[in-house]
C-alpha cells in the first residue's frame, strides 16, 4: 500500500505541475456509488456515498419551480404560473436543473450530490417519485431539509442545488 500511495502522490504532483504550466491533463471520469457491505436490499433514491475520480466539477445553484431568470427584487407576477403541488413543482424544478446541467454539458447521470429543501417534509415521497423519473438508476448522495420558507417566492415548495462531474 505504501508504494501505491507514493505513486498516487507523484501522479498528483505531475498533474499540478502540468496545470501550473498551462497544459491540459486528461483524466477519465469515474463515478462509483458506494454502499455499505451489509446494506439491506431496499430501494433508496440516493447513495450513502459517491466516489469520484477524474473529471471536472460543475456546481449548480439552487433551482425552484419558478423561472430561473427573474427580476430582483422579486415581482410576484413572475411566479403566478407556478404549480401549487409538490409533484408538479418537483417536475418544474428538475426541468430547471436539467437546463443548467445541459448548459454545462452534463446530464442527470453526472450528478454526484444534491441538497433538497422542502417546506413540508411530508412531501418527500412525492418528490422521490418524480426524482426517480429524472435520475433513473443514478442515485446521487442527497440530503433533504425542511425549511420554513424559500427565498424565491412564498409559494415555492422545493429548491434543489447540485454538483455534477463531467469529463
């Protein structure tokens, strides 16, 4: 193990030197969903851990069901078409996340972690049903929080921010 750690350290130094000299260093992206060895066989919408090797990190700001590009200060009329139920708000928020991913050259399969902010934690099952439609077999590491209110608009029920890794 000592030799392997020395080799990894030397490779890291070579990559840093190359980058410092303005050279691009190709690294192959690998995303591994890590599960506990004694984990029961149950469906979960997330992985307990994600191991990423290589690639480029993409950080996505929080999105809601509201239009991503809206006035500041906020104007209530810009949010009047937002649905009022969790299932539809989750779908609209994930569509907004999808647009951000695509703009960065990523997809839902590249997402490695996400935070989900809900104004009512009882809506988590509805969110998870829609989440599964968008993420399929990809299960990013997630944390779900209940919050009193989201900053975008008082009618927002969900906000999602994420990090993806692309080649």
